[in-house]
C-alpha cells in the first residue's frame, strides 16, 4: 500500500476542514429539502447518502457525527479498510459500486445494503452466503437506464425478470432500484434516465413484481441531485459537494 492509499489515516483534519464539511452537509440537506418540498414531499422522504470513495475515515467521521449516517463506498477494499475506524459510530454502510462474486464475503461483513445487485449469479452468491451467516442484507437492483455504459446495471427490459428472481431470496431485502447517470452528462441529459427509473419502479410495483414496500429510488449525485429529487429520488448519493474534489493520486 502506498502512503496515498485512501484507507490510510490522513494527516490530522483541521478544524476549518471539519467546519467546511459541516457547512457543505447543511447546504446539501437544505437544497434536498427544498427540492423535496417542490415535488410535493417532505425532507423526510429523501435521504442523503454520502459517497465517500477516496475520502479518509476522519472526514467521514465528521459527517456521521453531524448526523449523516448513510455512507456509500464504491470499492469493497475501501468499505473494509475504513470499517474499523468508523466502528464506534452508528451508521449504515452501503456498497454503491460493482461487486465481484469473490468479494461477497468481505462485503457482507461490513455492508448493511448492496445497491449494485444487477445479475442473478451475484444474487445467488449473496443469498448462499447469507444462509451460511444466518443473516440478511438490504439491496437495490441497479438498472442501466442510460443503456450506453453496459459495464454495470441490468438493462431496463431485463429488470422485471431479475426482480422476480430476487423474490426467491428472502435474505436479500429489496428496497428498490438504483441507477447511475453517465459521467459527463449534463443535468438535462441525465433527467430521462431518472424519469425512466421512476417509471420502471412504478410499473413493477403495480404489476406486483417489486414488493409494495420496495419504493426506494437511489439516484442523483452532486451535480444533479435536485433534479433527481424532482423525478422522485428517495435517496441521493453525494460526494464532491460535501468533501470537495476527490484526490485520486
Ligand atoms: C462517486 C459516486 C457518487 C457521487 O458523486 P459526486 O459527483 O461526487 O457527488 C454517487 N454514486 C456513485 C455510484 C458514485 O460512484
């Protein structure tokens, strides 16, 4: 591991840096609340999950202590690497990046929810491991609403079959659907993807395929979370607007 490994303890966080994170959090929360109200809902209807990839545990700690207890990691390695440093804080860790089958065991040790379930083989593997652990996990079906980047997410037309299969895995507690816009898309370019996810969710619930309580829609990032809320998001995933630009060096 190099010294720039994001899971390594960083230099002590200054009071100014911590204060900036709190200010950013308050701003995101207030914008999310306004957007929720504008769409006829309340702030309680929209959760803010923090996308914490590359961010050191001490910054995440500031956010959790400020009341933002939903944390999303993209990489299993980061999820595992920061878990000990955050273990004393009540929070809910989600995996929001792609999951390889060989990382399922590590993931289940630390994640409360897996937002990237997009194929039956993966779901089967998770379910078998949960049988062994006698445990459950929350999950979202990730849908590739933009259709262009085929790397992750199931095609919208195949989502119904996957959701139906998941009903056979009671240890996977389906909370709803998740989507990611293509990087570099403008807010207006991304909007149809968010509308499509909401429409898919509504039609799968109406058809009795998606359980009636699995109403979550995880969509929207720093650049477009207000628009995602306007389209029905119940959970937005924000990173850079809270923690600043990511350092990938
Ligand atoms: C990084 C990331 C986000 C947040 O992106 P920002 O633009 O930093 O807010 C949301 N969802 C996923 C899956 C991500 O990887």
